């Protein structure tokens, strides 16, 4: 099915100048690349890199195409689409390690682990520890390149779950990178957005499968962090705070739902189903159907008060339910869902959502949300979804976003695809960065390239040294992206964005 979909995309989007590509969520990065290459194995990938080096072609690297800052695209470059590389190389059941191709998607990995461990026993079955939330179809290589995170209450970003990986360098060599071998590339490539070469394979550290019980309560932003930290101290493994999105309410960003997940005994409830499509099999479980999902997304645009009421009611009804620690992390996401929303709304201008993540010291969360509420109301910004998660400090990567134990605030904002709409979005996202910076916080590089140079340098003071390492490892800039060009331009490097 993937091959058929790729063929259809190629036929529809091919132009005389190359192939038109775009990100899947914001749809705000239309880019014409010279061509798309789809390697099926590491050997193919090496040949592509060596051929491009010989011809002087630039390479950009894509997986699920959900980054929104242009990290996977470069105008005129050869786009290496990694999604055909999905082989499992080995599964070490004794030590809980699995080596897979970097193009594998998370549901494929979970499905493989389920079907090769059919007993599905708590504590005796290996599975993933965390994945990014909201969408499942990111590739594992993309997850490492963006150093993603999930809803863990005790977890640093995904670098902590990586044992090693194989990287194809600018010279076309395959090198193994770990904490003991080529550590310089290990810390640069995780969170390096493909600028040091494509990750060919990844060896992940797995975790024992756990049965979880969900606890849900309504809470205000000033106690959300305390509730999550206390739950973590009491043994909860996962949790978040999903806040009110109704900008006409006094509770906008101030009130919400705290959900935490603790270990449950297998004897406490009927165990959830062994399916990547479901977190449970008990008919009494409350779960959102696809129709429910569509309706909630529509209401988040058309009637925010009703949307949040329905969502909160659903979550409260699910209090006490049990979930597997892997499949509960899967999410419903439909590509191009916004076309349906635009049609139903009778939108004069097409739109999509765009995400931003901001990070603040945990004790500053309530103040940040209070200021963000005032700012977003004044801007008449439309918040479609928002949540707060806990993140532990990343002490390993060269370009860490989790520089301390932060509260992570995720905003999914509606953006009209007009010049005025995009200008407004730039203003909103930069304004939110300013609020985070004022509280000694930061932002995630993955979702846009609108931050100013002062904002970038305030949050990533090592960015110029990152560019120096890039120059050292890839002096010809074989691995390139529009996001990398933005960095060069923003910091006014002499070699600036390249013309193809």
C-alpha cells in the first residue's frame, strides 16, 4: 500500500522542474525537489549518497514528513524518502534491544513486538517506552533526528531510549554511533535534523510491557504540575494536563484535565486487546471512534466550548480504565483531515493547524499560561488543542531542547493559508517564544522557522558551534535543508542559503 501511495503521489505532484512535496500537517512547506529516491536498504542508501556526492547534488532526508520547519525539504535537492526501509535486523530478548531500519513507523514496530511475543505477559514482554504523541506515522529515524518525547513522567527525550544507530556520512560511509563509538556523531545526529547524514538503522532500548490504570481529574493550571509530580512520586509512569481551548471562557488555558497512568495488576481488570489499533478490548471501555474524532476536531474550530465539554466528559468517563503501556500511546490522525473541516465550515480560505512547543521551568507554568491566555486572546488566535507534559533534562545531545526538567506546553493553532493568515501565525508563535524566553524557557525547533536570531540564540546558545560541527563533518553541505538554510541566513553566515 505504501508503494502504491508513493507512486500516486509521484504522478500527481511531478512537475517539469521536479517533484512537489510538502509536510503533512501544516501543509505550509510546498517545495519542488529534483527527484525523490526511496532506498530499500542501507546498501541502496549508501549508493544514493555516493552518487549525489559525485554529481554535486544536495540531499534532504524525509520520513513521515510531519516536521513543519522545512527540516526534510530543500528546493532543487534530491529527497531521500526513508519509508521503504522497514526491516527488523535483530531482537535481543535477553537484554531488551531491537535493531530496525530507520524508515520503520511506530505502529509497525509495536505490531512486530506484539506478534513475536504472543503471550503478552506483563513484566515478561518487551515493548517501546515512549513515542511522540498526536501522530503515529513518524519514522524512527525522524523521531531520533528531532529527539522526540512522549507523555512519560520520568523520561528525558528519546535519546535515552537509543542504544546505537548506523549513520551514512557525507563521505558515503556507514558508521556505528553509540555512547562508546563515534560519540561525537551520536550526540550531533540525535536532534540534528538530518544534517549529519541519514540514520540507516536504530537499535532501541525497550521497556517491559505494563498494564496501566488511568486516573482523571479536573484541575487548574496552578496545581497541574504539583499533581503530575506527586503522581510520578507515587509511581505513575505517564501523565499530562490538557487545557481548556475556549478563548471566550475565563478558564481559557487555566482549567483542564489531569490524566495520570499507574501500574495496574493483571487481576484488577480485563487486560486490553493485543492490537495496535486499540488500547483495550473491554466493551465497557470508553474510546473515541473515528466519527467522534472528526466531530471533536470540527467543534474545536466551530464551537470550542462544546468541544472541550465533550472532550472533558469523555476523559472523566474513562477514569479507572486500563491500557497497555504501548498501545495507549497510539493516536488517531488522518492525513489531510482539514479538507473535510474546510468544506464543513464553508471556509473561504483553506487552512490547517500548526504546532508549537514551548518549555518553561515547571514552577512557571501557571504564569506562562496566564500570559499566553492574555496574548492569544488579544491576537484572536484559534487554539485547536493544547496540552502540558513533563520532560526530564537531556544531558546527552549537542543541541538539547530539554535543558532542564521543564514543563512542555504544546499549542496546535489554526492557520489560514493566506498572506495575512501566515503573518498572524508568525506573530503568534514568535510571541509565545518571547513569553517562554522571559521565564528562562525555550522552544522546539521542529515546527517552524519563524524565530528571530535573538530568540534562537537565547534558547540555543550553542547553535553556532553546531554549525561549526556541521562544517567539519560535511564541508560540501551535501546534507541540506530549507531549515538549515534558514539557520545560515538568520545567523548571517557567509556561505548562506545555497542556490541549486
